[in-house]
């Protein structure tokens, strides 16, 4: 993996992946020491996730049907990132639809949901169990169901059933941060779980990303200050121009 312009005298301690504990500590550093707001981080990650979609599926190359994107959101923070991603995809002139079966009572989720509704982004009341209906209706799917450390059993039956359906799709799948259902440390369930074509690692890749074998892997972490990157000894590629994502 390219160091992207970081110090050539890299120490053996530097690495490209974070453990779950390290990822949580990095987020605390941003929230508590740098005074980022949670909504601010969700917005940055959601916008960058939408940009990553545009890199792999550029609008001018897509038919009208291929511009349709199904964004599947869970009730935790990853779902909030998915809602922001859907809103930005709409701004970028894609045609997102959201499936958000277990809605969070968190005010941030409610605000983000309102923003999507006011931008006329449709919400599905149910996800068809007939996989071919989804394959026929959408060009790709964004998986924003589960983030690191969230088990399918924690978010309820509708999300679990949605993941079972996503495993069977033949259209491209984009997972945000980690493929939902994977163990963030080991990549457990990587064989039987979701097999995304695209992974967008938020802030920095988690350890399970080492088992990702899809076509495109991006990191969306340009907002992470250099001091924080050095503190966690992260070796990641540099960002080009004004890009908010970098290919790994």
C-alpha cells in the first residue's frame, strides 16, 4: 500500500488498519480534544461515502436505471452516515431510495431523515424478498446497516432480514466502514456474509478490511488531523487535489 507522501522513514509500528478499540479512541480524540461534533463527523463521512460512489459509478457512464441507488440504513451511527450519503447522492443527481426499517429515536437520525424526506427521497416501507425485483429496480445498493461492534441481533429482525436479502443480490454493493455482519477485528463471517464490490473505510480502515477482496477500497478520512494520524501511527495514501477520499 502506498504511503502517499508520508515520511519515508516509516517505523515498523506504523500500520494501515485500526482495531475496534483504536477506532473508538480515534473518534473520542476527534470529539473531545478537537471538538468535532457528532453530526459534523457523520456529515463528513456521509458526503465522502457519496463521493466514493461517484468515483466507481460516474454519472455520465450510467443509464437512467443504473443511476438508481438503494441505501439500506440501520439504527446506529452507520445508518446516520447512510442517510447523509443518500442526501448527497441526490445532490449529485443520482436517484436514491432509502430502506430504513428500524428507525432510531435519536434526534440526529430524525433530523437526517427529515432532510431526506424534504428532498423527496423515497423511503421503502418494506424490502422485497424477491431478489430479482431489487436487481431489476436498482443499479447498486449502499450497505449502511451495521458499523463496527454492532451485531445483527442488536438491531432487530428487519435489519437481519435485509442483510439476508443483500447477500443474494447480483447488482454492485457498496459497504460503509465495514461490510455489515463482519467481525470488525477478524473479518469473521466474511465468507458467508456480505461480499461488497466497494468498501469505504471511514476515518481509517478497520482490521477486517484486510480480508476485503472486492474491486475498490477507499478511505474517507481527510478530515483526520495529521497529529491524530501520527498518534495512531497510520500509514495511508495521500489525497489528491481536493478529493475527500483516497483509493487503497
